């Protein structure tokens, strides 16, 4: 075989490899991006139809000193301040529906977390509310002391076991702080410790 045909085969091979590389990059770049709805499915399931929770989110928008990023949420905030509750709720639903389909890498994580998803507090069972005072933990002292490390979730793992004294203020304050923190986190499934210690 002459040198020229060999060179031609080499060029063809290079071109073929380059073409495959291009197709690979093109295929990778066209793969669907993960959205808020797909990543946090439990936090959005039924959210847009939950009138009570939507009302809570509208109130949160109204009370916030910061402005949301999404234009429909800004409109919801504006409508609520004008005492148009129905208009505020509709604008919120439009904005949240749009945000749910946005990519995780978008700039709407705080909007999603604060106004467009269920958080752990929203999922507290009917008839109960979030603990509000450190003394709410007095009756949980022995139960918490009896937990093994593997039976504790989230930040409860790092909370030091209480002393024998039921007035262990440090432990109570740590428990209250963790309950408040978890209450605002996006709902990703039931946290047994949150259900046991943070609802009353």
C-alpha cells in the first residue's frame, strides 16, 4: 500500500473520531437538566392545590423584607400588600408553577425554598403545631436520652445528651434551635425525630 492511501486512511480515522466526539458532546449537552420538580418531588406534590399552605406562603411574601427574584412572585407580593388576596394567590401559583420546571442550577432556589414548596413545618400533622418554647421539651428529656446514635437524624445527632436534671437549659435550647432550623428546610420525606420532638 502506498504512503498516500495510508495517509488518507489516517485522516479518515481522525475525522471519524472527531465526529463521534462531536456527537457525544452534542448528546450530553442535550440531556434534560434536573428541575426543582424532579429533585424535590415530595415538596411539590399537591403544593399548587393546597389552599391553606399557599395562603401561608403569600403571608410570608408579605412579611418578608427581601424581594423574591421571580416576576410573578413580585406581583404576588405587590397584590398582597394591596390587600388583594385572591390576586396574590393566583400570581404565586403562576410563579411557582414556572419555578417548579426550572433547572436546579437556575437562580430561583431561595424562591422555591421559601415560597414554592412544602417545608417540614407544612407537613406537621393536622391538630399539631411546631414547638415554640424551650420548655416544650421537658417531657421529651428521657425519650431523647434513651435514643441510640443511629436512631437520631439530622442535627439531633450532634446535640449532647441532657443531664439528669430536667431543667437542662442548654439541651432545651439546642433542641429548639434544631427544630426551628428543620422546620424551614424543604420537605424531602418524614424525619422521625422532627415528628417526635418538634410537634406538639
